[in-house]
C-alpha cells in the first residue's frame, strides 16, 4: 500500500515537472518570436524619453513627463467593486490560441509564481514607485495557451465590465503580471483583488482590475477608455495619454 501511494505521489510530481518544462519551453519560443518587437517598443528603445530622475529598471527616466510622485495609492475605477470569492473566481484565456483554458484559483496558483518590484504610473498624473508584487507573468499564461501566429493583441476583461487592449509585444514583457499579492498581502478588493493585471511600462489603465478574461486577437480592438479618446499605446515617457 505504501509503495502504491509513493508511486502515485512520484507520478504527480513528474507530471508537475513536465507541465512546468512545457511552460518554460513555450515561454522561450514566445520570447524569441516577439523579442525584436519588444526591443523596439518606445519604453525600451526611445532615445529621447521625456521625464526626469535616475534611470529606471528598463532604461527610462524614473518619473515620466507630467507625473507627480505619491506615497498614497489612489483608488480609480468605474465605480463598482465586484466581490469575487476565490472559489468563484475564474480566468478564461481564449481567442487566437491553440489551447484555450478556464483557470480556477488553484490552477492559477499552480503556475510559476514570481515576485517583482516595479513602478505604477496613472494617466491622472500620479506615480507610485517600488511597488512589490507577486503573481503570474502574462507571458506564462500565454505559454500555457500557445497563441497562434495570427495573434497581435490581447483584450483584457474585468468582472466590472471593464476592457482594455494591449499589443503582444507589450503584454509579453517580463514585468507584466497578473498580480494577486502586493507588499506581501492579498491584493485589496478596491485595487482589483483577487487578481489584477499590471503594466509597469505603460499607463496603469492598461492593466485590468478584477481580471476574468484574456482574449488573444488577430488585430487591434479598442477597449473601454480607448473608445473614449484615450491612447491605444499609452507610453508614459512620450506623454502618450490621448489619441
């Protein structure tokens, strides 16, 4: 009996390792596929970025043009804070992908988890520096579903009906996370808990709070604020707030 359970546990461990290896392999293929485009994005390749302060983690001035430092973390949303328990939370990942999935909370937590420190720039002109997050890289979500060659953008959907679009070369950057923890504590509901997306190299409206779906698209599609005159691209160091 002991041998049976030991064998079963070893089999589960091997399956987990195999799943992780597949994600890592798919991640490397995605990185190779979009690496040149990521290198050429304005938040990395801009030779005259607008801003001030020391050089930040990806080579830009720490404080983008028009931004003011804050120690607080203002709450901005559509006026509705959905209350999503962990047992009800689902993340659908679909669209132009080979393997669409619907992740439950434990499925999400079984994916590679990382801690990262990044800055948060809101289009309403405040910036909060050195925020400490924990979550899953969007690149690893993409590696799980394997986007088709036709995929150029993603659309993110929140439980509050919010939507926002992001190009693949921005979405796959290593600091783009689906974050569930901030400063070592579960992400508060008012800031998008249980899970929100963060986009440190773009204005923060590109990261959906209360995220419930990521749809891979064959072409660009406008989200909530983009339809109302906000920029498609949202580069803070180019003051790229409005279309």
